[in-house]
């Protein structure tokens, strides 16, 4: 089963999704997962985060230990923001700049 909105939008805030959702818009067709589309949508969600939200979410995915101060680490993380499509990309980028 798959749900679709009334228009062609693909990006929703949780509040918008709750407002738009209608049981009548659930179809019997199978949902198709398109990884390329998902990565693009994820990139758009990342762009919409505030700097602080981005830093907090990014730190969950970081597996490197930086000797830098917290501020330097935050600035480093923010510097990667426009270069990632998913948070798991952070570690690879960090290794490239080491």
C-alpha cells in the first residue's frame, strides 16, 4: 500500500504531513523505493535544519575523536554541511581532510 498527497510535493514537515494525510489517499499499488530520490530528499531536509540542529544530529554519526575544541569541531562539522547528502557521509569527509 502507498499514500500520496493531493499535489506533487515530496517534502513535508511532520506537521504538514499530519494535516495532509487522508486514509482515502491510500492506494493498493506497491510503493517503490528510489534510493537516488531518497538521498535527494534527505539532502533537502539537512539544508532546512538550523546550525544547532545540524551539529547535534551530526555528532551522533561521527566516529572520529577530534582533539579540537568543541567550537572548532562544531565549525568543522558545519563546513561539511553542503557536501553531504546523509549524515553517514561525515566520517569519509573528515578522513579526507585529516
